[in-house]
C-alpha cells in the first residue's frame, strides 16, 4: 500500500500533521503507529494502547461491541469469534460480516 498514490498522500499528510503538532508516533515508512485509545484511526495510521491484564481488554472491547467488526487474538476471548492473526480475510463458512447471515437475510427480501 505504501506505493499507492492516494494512500501515500494520506500517509504523508498524517505524518506532517503529527510532526507539526508534536504528536508522539512511530513511523514505519508504510504505516504510522500512534498510542491512542480511539477505535478508529486516520488512513495510514494504526492506533494502539496498553493494558495491564486481559480482563481490561475484554471489558474495553465489550464496551465498544457495536463499533468493532472483529477481534484478532492469539487467545480466545469469551463471546467473540476466535480469529487468529492472518485469518481476518479468510472467514470460515460460519462467520458472517457484522454477524449477519447473508443467505438468511436474502431469503427475507421480497
């Protein structure tokens, strides 16, 4: 993505904004990492945060359930589909986008 013109323009813009505003960040050349609790991030940026224990993580993601499409984790998190790293773009037959069974939805249309 780093060579994609529109992506690169967004990346460079956000990098400039962070530099001008002296926002702490890590620039990887193709992605900017920023410590921030916000669920959404700017194009070309990835927010991250630290937690003291797994219970805090579980509470936080459950609090934002309606804003999160999937949770990727090495360990299973109760009440969430277990999606491992590298599997987000390869859903199983029983996994549905936003929890909606597409075929079931289509059969209800008139």
